[in-house]
C-alpha cells in the first residue's frame, strides 16, 4: 500500500458514510486508521473494550466507541508532506463575540470572588467558512504542521466530523503503570522557551497538578510528580507537569477516568460548581471539545531492557494492554461548509478579561492556519 492508497482508503470510508478514525501520536512516524465496517453507533461506560474512544466534555454524556473487533485496522509510515499550503488569511475578530467573552470572564471572576469556585475554564466557539471542505486534506495539513501533537480526524455519520491537533495527554496506561499530564498556562511562543510566567499561570498550573494528585489517591499508589517545565505546542507555550503512578490491585481504568475527567485544565476547581457554571453560562454546547479521545486497551508489545545479564530474555517480549487518551483541545468540527472552532482559557481571581480574550484569539489561529 502506498501513502496515497492509504488516504484513498480513508476517503472511500468517508464517502460511504462509514465511521472511522485516522490519527498520529505525538512525535511518531506512523499514521493509523480504524475503519468501522458498519454505521452502528457503539458506546462504552466501563472502558473494558478494545478500540478507539471519543468522549464529550460533559461526563454525564455517553462515550462513543469504534470497536477494534468490528473494524479494519490500517497503518502507514508517515513522511512530512512537502508543499503543504497553510492559510495566510487575516481573520478579523467579531466585536459581539469579543464583548460576550469578556462579559463571561468577568462573571467567572465575580463567581470566584464570591467563593463559588477557585478556577473555571471558559470557552467560546467560532464559525469559519471553509474554502477546502475535504477533511482528509485538512488532516494532512495538521500532520505536516503539528509533529508534536496528537493529530486526528474522527467521523461517525450519526455523531459528526471532528479534527484536531491536541498537545495534552489525559492518561497513558500500560499494564498497571500510568502517567497523566497536567498542562496549564498559555503564552505566545516568541523564539525561546526561557520565559517569565505570571503568578496567575503558575497558580493555575498548581491547581491542576494538586487536583490530579488528590483525585488519584483512592485508586493509585507510588505517585510521583515531576518538575514543572515550559513546553511548546504549535505557536504557544504552556506549563507542564507529569504525574506517574501505579494502579492499586483493586482499581481500574474507569475509576481513574471518572476521578480526573474533566480536569481543572478544561473545567475548573472544584469540579462540580465549575462545570455547572460552564453549562449554564457559556451559552453553547461544547460537545466533544475538552472531552477526550484515544486508543483503549489495545495490545502493546514491550521488549525487555537489553543488557549482558538478560540477553537470553530478549526473545521474550511482554504483551500488555495499552491505553492512551488525549484531551480534545485545538480542535474543530466540520459542518456543511463551516468549520466550528473551539477555544478557551483558565480563569482565576487575578484574570484580566481582555487578556483572556486575546488568549482565545491566539489559540484560534493555531487551527485557522490549516483552513
């Protein structure tokens, strides 16, 4: 199979209105596809199946599953695409959208001052007319532009069509070991990672880290927290901390997901009052934006570490189930001739509403650059 044949296979699936997902993991060189053989709609609530999951922001809503056993799995080595055009258009801000978002942020800060919650993540959506309506073409541009992101195109005729290039891992589990990324704070990349962070971003990052550690304690042991680093994602910088742990023998993946999703990085803290405020005040349905997606319980083969003492063991690879889930950020939904872009930011007591608006504009340009 050639690369062209690989993408033709994905396009044929789309034109037949059959569910599929095609994706590439961060900094990897293989594009994978899972092509469902019927247009049935499958869900999971226990997270014990094998396949690819797509879960909405509202954890009361169902998680969609493309089951491994009902799908054809294909993959192809990824090579950087030469000559991929990206947009040079100027995108003008909508004054009404700006005023609405500033008002929303001011309401969020007021709720924090009234001790309703400590932090809330407030977002907005933006419609852009598509000059290129082929999702596979847009997916190729995302692959080309965002090598360090989880890049995907997901389609189900009964749900919708989504694409994205997310910088944030929700959870990775292999065997009983797992890791979780705490990502928060945003500023525009200006040629260096050596930047100053404001107290607001440092505090926001600490909220996320503390929440994840506290939430994991009932189901995890040997919890370790890394130092916080500045990382680049597209044209933006974020603060990142990695949390690793081991599942307790009587715990499972579902417990971990229910404990941490949605995290303070996409919802707020405490979770329930922040989530209620979002659902009441944002004035639109996030759907799968700030939900999560990724491989569920797929087989993973790990070779033992090499060394003189275990040369004879190298033939005995270890087969484990591996789950890798990502937070659905830097994403868009395609509807008819429109791309619906979703962007947001964390609001704390020291947030400035105008700055929060500018942050959403910077984030929207990440996705608009491939349209």
